């Protein structure tokens, strides 16, 4: 009889445990436990917090490469989070599938009081979050979102008439004027780690179970040494020099805090801080003008008669244009999933201006290859190069790949690193002569903007 009583009591306690209300924190592009806005608020909600990540098939199913470096980086970042959680008696729950169906599974398994997450400003993410909020609302569950991937978001940097800025310089001035310690204050999540839901480790799927395979990739820690950051202007344009901060991938997936980074750069180097502001400027443009994903910000530039030669596009993709710095950049992209920022501008200009191939083709190719791919940055920068975006510079800005190479890779170290056959008969013949390409581009653009 006592055994029966004990069994009944154990069942009762189990049922009570299942009925106990919890909060969920949903990781997306904020793959860290420290200084995480949404996680901080979840941990202070008064309920135990179950951390969740969803491998979204709406996104993954569009990836052609089953060895996608970005998926591997996300996976490895989640494993680091999981190890920390296991050390404190909690666990990360991984789901794979459509977000709505994933939440339906969670609703069956847990008594969920609230869901916390950080804002995402891309069109698909906005639509996804609206669907999840609607699903939860029907169940009487609150959905809370917080600013975390930017210092200023949405409607925080606007003109006096409450419309968004469309030129960088006045936007950046307003951004700097508004910046103060309040916006850079860190969220002390570690103080509340005891509020994670205590439970045994959840199964952690293998990459193969997610439909992917392990890929080799290199993501180094950000370079934020004070001496390095102070010399940023002198080093950032040279592709063979370790002169960039290596922040882009980490900011894209939130493995570092934008508040920590902005505070650090603000104290040391305004030029480096401007890179953060450009990032937020393009994020604002995409949020306020989502049509720019597929259409020119300046509508008249949609009248450009692109040549769109598929053979030349393929040569550009493979790094066989006959222009060494262009080819080196594309081969670096294809192999490493990254390209030096100066070279990105050169190769993008070459595609749009020299070959007269639609910027959207190049944007899509970068989207398929870049580990640090961020829609707002990619679209914004491609339109900047094409002349069709928010930038005020005239369309006749055309990068000369010959002089760019002479200026930023004078000893050909970068070229020889990536283009092994350079200087041999096997190296490609130039697809087009620079002067001819420039004149052709100016004529086509002039005709388009005259309409």
C-alpha cells in the first residue's frame, strides 16, 4: 500500500510539473546568452524559461548547398549555448520545420504563459512573427519582442517630419546625436541564469538529421584591440592585410552584442563606428522600403537595359573575367564564403557597370555564398554600387578594376593567393576592355535616367 501511495504521489507531482507555466525564449539571429535583450526579459518574467531554436524549413529548403557554411556556423554556435545550459541544469530545445507547426508541438508539450524573442526586420521575419503572434494570441499566450540586433531600430532615427532618412550623412548625424549610455546599456542576463527551466538534456539533432553535412569554414573572433581599431582607416582597404574587424558574421548571427561593439568603437574610432551606422541605415531602409529587395529605390533605374549575358555572368561567378582582382574576389567568396569589403565593391561594380548585368543577379549570388549574408546590407550595398539605391552619388561612378588592383594589391599578393594560374597562358582573357565597357555603361545609364 505505501508503494501505491508513493506512485500516486509521483504521478501527481509529474502532472503538476507539466502544468506549471513556463516562458519560452526563441533564439533567431541572437545566438548568445550574454547581453541578450529578449532573453533578459524572459528570465525576469517570473516563469521558468525554456530556450528554443527552430531550424526553419521555409528558409533551409531554399538552400541548394547541403554543406552550407552558415548552417554549420549556426549549428556550432547552438552547441556552445547548449553546453552552457547543460552546465546549469537546463537544456536547449531544437526543432526542425515550419515555425507555426513547431510552436504547435511546443503547445502540446508545455503550459506556455508567454513567448519572448528579439525583433527581426526582414519582410519574411515580420510576416513569420505576425503568424506566430496570431497563433499564440488564439491560445491566450502573450508574444513579446525586443530590440537587440541594432542600437537604433524602426522609428527611432527619423527626420523632423517623422519620415525615414534616405541619405546616409544626415542619418548618421542624427544617430550620433541621439546616442547615449541608455542605448548602450548591457542586459545582465547571467544574474538570472537560475531561472532557466531545469530539465534533462533534450536530444540535439545531428547536421545529417537536419539534411545538411559538415562544411569547413573559418570564422575568427572579432579584432577589437584598441591599437588595431585606432588604425582601422589605414588597414581596412587592403585585402592582404588583417585590417578588418571580422565582425560581420558575428553581428549577422548575434554571437556578439551590438551594444558592446558600438560602445567600444564609439570610444576609439569614428570611422569604425560608421560601419555600424551604415549597417543600421540599410536595415532602416529595408524596413521602411521593403520593395527595394526586388526593385530599385530610384524607380528610373529599373529602365536600365541590362545585357544579362549568361555566359559572362557564369564567368564572373567562377572568377574567370580576366581581371585579376575581380577573379580573386570571386574565388575567395566561393571557397571561403567571405570577401574583403573593398573587393566586394570592385566585383559588384564590374558586374553591373562593365558587364551590364542586373544587380539582382549579383545580389542573389552573394546571398547564396556569403556567410555574413544579411538581406538589408546585401541589397543596400548592391544598389549603392549599381547607382539605383539611396546613395546620392551619380551613376557614372565606375570602379576601374585595374587601378583598384594597383592601389590596394600592388604586389599582387591577394591575386596570387586566389588565382593560382595568374601569369600563365591558362589565365582567362579579359571579357571586355575597360574603356569600352565604361563608355557603353554610361550610354546605357544615361538613356535610362533620361526617361
